[in-house]
């Protein structure tokens, strides 16, 4: 494994901060494929950081025991926003900027914009395929899923189904995504998958283990790794197009109490939870599934206001059992 700092800067207090890339090289002069894993754009999303730890630990051992297994290259960027990670915040401290809205175009000369530019350039010059790990916020728990912008799905679905996620959400396109890392890499013809899972500032080991197996499967599918033994069975994901996702929202201010587990097939009319009054003992809203489908998002934070998201369901196609 080779470590290299792709970004280095000094804080006002004199501390030197580096964004490090870990590279596992190919035994071939021309690698079969070059795959990157990126984590930590948002400092309150820790699932990907843990997942990169699992990958680095596994690949270091594999490189020591089976060096010829590496027919391609693996590049891991485990913590690309170190200051936000140290603060446990979504935004870059002091600048209060979301680094995942600093890619592409002219975003000025701020430190977050410069760091984003250097990261993007390094990825574009180093890899063919990238996986950008994200977690949810403190309010919602998400099942392991890949979100693909509508219009990119035909190009990305063959890779996404190899990743052992529960759901692939073909998400409506929006101008707000045009400054993200995933969008700009895809525009540069680096096939990029955006994974979201878990809850902000938390680790969900079962989800991480599930995705770890998926990333190994992806590396084998792309020919980066070969002959490392049997691989786990990868279950086919639910694929939901923009019109097939139902968002359930609160109509009141109160406490949301969930009644249904994440990653569950729910029936039309099934109770997912309730919004309760904090003062008079009344049930303000019974939250039920509008149609049958797969429950992939559930409210984690119980305090809600009108319009607060409570759950998302990938609706079952008509005619499915």
C-alpha cells in the first residue's frame, strides 16, 4: 500500500492538515480497471469512514498474502474533509461550506473550493470507477442504497446491482446536484455510484458489513481482484424509478413513534408509526403505507413538525406478487 497526500494545508493555529489517498497497485503494467472509494465529504457521516477501514484492512492483508490477486488498482480516500470530521459537522468549520457543493464551475478561491478542485482532479486522473460513500442525517435512518440521477441509470445500473445494496433509487435530476462530486465525476466519464446508508454520527455495523461484501464483489466483477476464494451471494436490489417512491410526511408537530422496522416489505394500509401529542395524550396522525412496497427510510429523530419526512417506500410494481 502506498500513501500519498493529495491536499495539504495549514490551519490558522499552525496545524498541518492532509487529505490522504491509499493506493493498492496492480501487478499488471496496464491495470484491468482502476476503482476508487471516497468517504468523509461530510464530517457527520461516519459509515463510509468505517467501511474504508474495513477495505484497507482487508486489502493490506490480501496484498501481503496474495499479491497477484491485484489485476487492477484500488484507490481509497478515507477522510476527504478532515476538519469537518474532527468537528462531527456536515459543513467545513469556519467557512460553513458544504464541500459536496463545491465541485465543477467557478466556486472561488476558498480553502474548501480549492480542496474540492484538487480532489476532483486527482480522481479524474486516477480512476475509471468511483464509489462515493454517504450516510443520512440525524433525523432519518436509511437502508443501504445507491442513488442514481435519472438519465445516468442505463450507464450505472450494471455496476450498482453488484454492490449488495437493498435498493437502487433512480432519483429525479435537479440543478442542486450539479455541484456534487458524483455528478461531476460522471460528467467526466468516471462511472460513479453514490451510496447512502445508516444515520448521521452513528455506525451501523450490519449495514457496513453488507456493503463491505458488496464492494469486494464489485472489485471482482470489474476484474480488479481475482482468485481470492468464494464470494458471498449478492441479493438483487429493489430498483425504484422516480415515480415509484412515496414520501410520507407529518401533518402535525409532535412525537413520531415508529411501529415498523427498516428494510421491510409493507402492505397497503399497514401502520408504520404514529405522531403523538406531547401534551394531551392524543394520537394526531396514524402513519400508514399508501401502497405496498419496500420500506427503505424511517424517521429516527422523534421530534417532528408539519412537513417533516417520516418514511419512504419504494412502491411495488403492478403485477408483482
